[in-house]
C-alpha cells in the first residue's frame, strides 16, 4: 500500500467506505508538513491495510480544505464509517499517527 493523493471526488468516495481513513491536509511550501511526510508514510507502513492513508494538497484542493475548515497545516483528519471522529493539527510522530489509526479501528 501507499499513501493515496486525494481529489474532491476521490475523497467523497473514500469517506463512504467502511473502516478508518486518515487524511493529511498539507502544502508543499509548509516546512512542518514536509517534516511530517516521512512520519506519515512510515505510519502507513506500520498500520498496513487496517486503515486508508491519504493526503490532500490544500493548494490543489482548496474547496475541499475550505469545506473541512482547515485553518492550519499539517492537519490530520480521521474518518470512520463515513463520519469524522478525530482531528489533530501539527507535526505528529509515526508512532503517534499509527496509534491514532489503531485507536479508531
């Protein structure tokens, strides 16, 4: 598996699925976002198929970011069975990201 880049239509389809989905809202010009990128990918490797790991570039998907009220980046939004269940902002370690995914399994 690998982290999936999301468009608005892909995002809408993903949240209709059962299970846990993690969405990292980020931008390439954001140093904390770039710092978190390898941690997010490592967490995805740790968790495997137990959760969908996806990312939303806020520059490319401005309407999606606005719809979710993203005010700071990086922001990690966790969905389970179509509903947002948790949101965290700021850089997180791979261990903390993996634990967040496991918490909502």
